């Protein structure tokens, strides 16, 4: 599954999952502070190292893509 990370603002990162089944949502729901944004059909997570590490851990076998701004900021 592909997961796209999008810069939203200084406090949040947008997370777009390729699929939104029950199993796919379990990973994002394990991250403290996550929120569903129905208008954009994306999840947001806090813009923090801990939240990004939790996301990577929850979706170890997935392929991540970042927008240009996050590519520069995230290792």
C-alpha cells in the first residue's frame, strides 16, 4: 500500500492512505493526536518525530511518498 505524507502547517502532517479498509485504518488510529479531515479525505498527525516514527512503525511494509517540502525536512 502507498501512503502519501503532505505538509499541512507547522503543527500537522497530512496522511493519505491508498486504501481505507478496517485493517488499513488500524495503523493510523494507533497514533496519538491523529484526526480525520472529511473535507480533504485525509488524516492528520502531529508534526513531530514521535508521530512520524509511530506512523512508520505502524506501516512498516508500505511505501511512503512525501511532498517536496517534507522531503527536505524529514530524513
